[in-house]
C-alpha cells in the first residue's frame, strides 16, 4: 500500500482495479485519514 502514498491518485486507480483493492484501500484510509 506504500505505492498509494508515493504516487497518489494514479496508484489509487490501480489498487481499486485489483481484486480486494478497494477493501485494502478502505482499511488504509481508516488508519491514515487524508489530511
């Protein structure tokens, strides 16, 4: 999930396109809310 922090939105699109990516991203955002 470090890629999301390094490369921001383009990586988010890739993560969401992978199986289970949206769930993983949701857990990441719960731990590290934007801002």
